[in-house]
């Protein structure tokens, strides 16, 4: 199993995993092939997409960066980490998570942040085993008009 940056030829499998991830969390992914193609081709993409691959793509992770005024430093945001059902418990998530940590550190980030649904106890335990601490906060979203 190797973890690498996503490529154009990964799009069909990657889109399936993104949609499976959204469905798993009770949501709906609206990204399409064209948007994903642009993300993978732009010189400085707003998100770094990593895939874990053996004979097929087993999982993916997405990393963005932001800036914390409190610390005066950049931090990484693990936007997504998802492993296909048939690969869970095989170390794929661990490999993706370690690569995300490495990428965030290389980008000058002082910490990594993410969220997971409170009902996802497997994910919560996975992150705790990897040294993460859980902060109690309430997440808000506000949909903005595109125009």
C-alpha cells in the first residue's frame, strides 16, 4: 500500500470514495468530475489530495492550510480522511494520517486540526491512538449564495 498525491486517472475511484464518505456521514457530496480535474491540475491547489493505493484506491485524505491568529502560525486542516469499507482495519487510515502529518509539517504548519462526527467512535479512537486530543466545540455552517 502506497500513499501518493492524487492524479487525473484516479478521478473515477476518488469520486466514488468522496461520495461514499459523504453518504457515510449522512451528507451529500456535490463535487463533480470537472471540479476535481481542475483541483488536480492547478499549480497551487487549495487542497492537497492524497490517495492510498494498492491494486485500487483504498482511501483518501484531503489537507488544507489556514492561519491561526491566536498562535500567529499556519495550521493544517484535515478536511477528509476516508477508507473504503473493505480496507478498514488494515492500516490504510494510519498510512494516510501519517502522510497528512508529514505534508502539514512540510508546509510549515504548527498543528493539525479536523473534526469527525461524535457518533463515529471508531474514528475517535483511531485519532486518540495517534496522539490527538478532543476539544469540545459546536460546529456551525452558514450556506452562502454563490452569486
